[in-house]
C-alpha cells in the first residue's frame, strides 16, 4: 500500500490511518455512521468497510457495539483492524467478496448492516487500483442490498448512503423484502438538488415509504474557496459525532 496519512475524524476524537493516494473515506462515511440507529449491545456489519471509518465513527458514538466488517482488499482490511485497535475498539474484519462471502460471514446474523457502495458506473477509472475498486461499481447495487438483507435478522435495519440518482434501484431491490423505508436527501446547499441519499429499511417490515426533509451540508449559497461553511447541523454530525436519529423519527 502507498504511504499512509494520519487523519482526524469527529473533531480529532478518532485517528484513522488511510492511504494518501488510495481510497480515502470522508464525510459520507461519517454521515452513514450517524444515520445507523444501533444501540449498545447490538451487532453491526459494514459491507465494504475500507479502513473502517464508518464503523469506528459509529463505535465511538455508541459504546458496547459488536462491530464486524467485510472488505475484499486485504490491505484495507488490515488497516481497519489496526485503526480499530489504535482507537481502543474491537472490530472483526473479514476479507472476502460479498457475492462469494467467506463461511464466517455466511454464519453471521446481525441487528444492523451499513454500507457505502461504489457510486460510479462508468467514466475513467482512477489510476490507483484500490481507489478504483472502492469507487467504481463492478458488483451491482442490488447484490449489495441482497447481501445486507441476508445477514440481517428479522426486523434488522439496513442503512445505506448512495447517489440520489440510484434511489430507484435501491427501492426496487428492497421490494417485498424490507419496508418502513425512510429516505434522507442530502443537499450541498439550500435550494440545491440532493446529490446523495441515506436510506434506512427494516427487514420484513411493511410500513410505508417516508421521504424526509433534506439535510443541508453548507450554509453559504455558493462555494467560498477553502473556507469551511458547514451548517450547524452538519458540523454537529461531522465534528461532534451527533446522530441523525431525530431526522428519521416519525413526526420530526
């Protein structure tokens, strides 16, 4: 693996080693962790865990979780193990492909599955192979959802972050298998279209689809150079580890 950087997450509360030139997690991983409704004592599996950022952000916010991850790139899986240990957390990380999961994963049943599947279907691949595998889809999104649902116990919750234009595919893959779906659009600025969505669904549930009010990341109407302009809500999530539970609550 290339040279590593030492990156701070949650306002420096977590220190995460990541490759300088490979795939690097950022705000999406933190938002994914904030949206997962896990509580202490429950089990969480992250599909495609990379260096472990989302799982460790969740583990920092909710002590006592049983964390597990699946990562097909062995060097990233080892980074996730090292990062968990460096931050005083236990995380079981398996190496394997979600389409052909290792036996240890097939035997696993959990309360929550989280995932940040690759966003891009086409375009020029990044020169770094690790980054390319993490960002370009070669396993269909429907198979990510299938793999997640298979690992969930009845009533378990699947939480995904993905591009907004992939929402139709996610809903199709969930049809007949999970319900009580809630979709949180994420917009860069007020008045802009959502570029991302966070989706939560409950295995075996039959509740109706809920489309939530957009979560706005930046307060300024336009990008203002290198100056940070996070909204108070976004800063609370990204810097302080605040949950997004209130936004998903009915009647909020």
